[in-house]
C-alpha cells in the first residue's frame, strides 16, 4: 500500500545520478540491449576480447583434417572457448545444449570446394537463428571476388534480419587465392563490412595490421589460417592482439595442433592475459604433459 511506504529520501539516493556506463566494445555503444547482451556472450566484458573456436570448415570442405569426428575431438575443447563458430548441422548433432558460451552460426553457403566459392547465398532463416539461440550469424564477404555484390547483399540482408531481432552479424572477409593479401586490401574489405552494418569483422593478420584495426569502427577478430608451428600461431595471435584485434576466431591452428586442448588454453593466455608468444608457448608445453584437459579456471 502506498501510504505504508516509509522509505526516506536517503533510500532514494536523490543526490546520486543514475548510472550509465558506456558499453565495453568498440563501436557498439549505440546498439540495443539484446544485441549488447549477445555480444557480451561472444566477447569477455572483463578483457573486451574473445577466443572463438572456428570449426565450420565442413560447410564447403567436408570432413577436413581434425574435424572428422567433431563429437570426439572438438566437443572436449568447447569449455575453453568463449564462443563456437559452426554450422547448424554440427550444432544440433554434436554440441550439448548445456553449452552456455556464445554461438556464432555459419549463415552463408552453397558452393563446395569443387566450385566457385564466392557464389554463396544466405543459408539459414532468421527463425532458425532465433530457435538456436545464436549470438551472431557469420557471412562470407568476397571483396574483389567474382560474386562480390551478391556476397555483400547476403551480408546486408542478414544485418537487417539480425538487427530486427538483436542478433549480431559477423562479416568474414574471404580472400581468393589469386588476390594480394596486404593491408591495403584488408583495410578495404573490413571497412566495407563495417560501413554496411556488420557488428564485427573477421579477417587475416597482415603487416600494417594496426592501420586495419584503426580504420575499422567495429571490433576485428583474426582467422588463424593454414596450420603453422604452434609457436608461430601464438606469435600471430599475439601480434594481432597487440595491434588492436579484439580476439581470434581460430580453427586449424587449434584443432590441428599436436595437442588441441593445450593449444586453445595457450591462445587464451595470449588473448585475455597479454602473454608474450614465448611465455604462451612454454605454457603450451607444460599443458601438453598433462593427460587430460583441465576445466576453465
Ligand atoms: C571459413 C571460415 C573459417 O571459420 C575460418 O577460416 C577458420 O579459421 P582458420 O582459418 O583459423 O582455420 O570462416 O571460411
């Protein structure tokens, strides 16, 4: 009853302004609550960064090396990832619904490795993305590729659908094998994705990467690319983070490592704790001697 309320002016803290903290993620302050909440399920609010485990490669490559048995070889790595990037087929068949990290759903596809890869279309409906409770939808963008406009159109349609429901869109810059992968090109591709509405962008680390992150108004995560020696992959992650990346979206350099569970934990140290590459490599070597993966601290 209103007249029984005896709260004093002190309880209302009338002299304290309402709290209004800026959102921690680059370029994301003006998004709505649901989108920010989903992005906080991808990026750690503590470090502002993410370790995404990418294993969506089968959508055009089939059962590539390291991904033959997702149930046996990838599921044990999932507690060490902030976010999983995968297809809806693998999500439904292999990933326990008790997983509480972010889900970034592969939302474009079409051609296999046997055909022109840039000829993709949107491969999932927004209803399905909502049903699967995803944090973001990932779409390949082929700047300079044969189907550049079509791939951009896929992205902008997903941005429109995602924005309507508070689901983020990850623009993935795909670089054809015949194209020069340098800072000038990566600046072009990442900036186009951001300008046309991507919530964040995935790209490749290149020399001059700090100019790429500086000129892109939304967060950038890097792909690992082809398998490297573990120490080199840790160096790559380190350099990208120190030059402004907000995380990694790493696949082959984790699941094709000598010890994938140790590798993803070492990558976490680089991304979230600013470990130097040699420090992280030593940590990797130590973990390699452990018989089973330890749970996240
Ligand atoms: C496919 C992708 C992959 O998820 C990504 O390239 C995988 O990462 P990595 O290069 O580290 O294996 O976007 O096009």
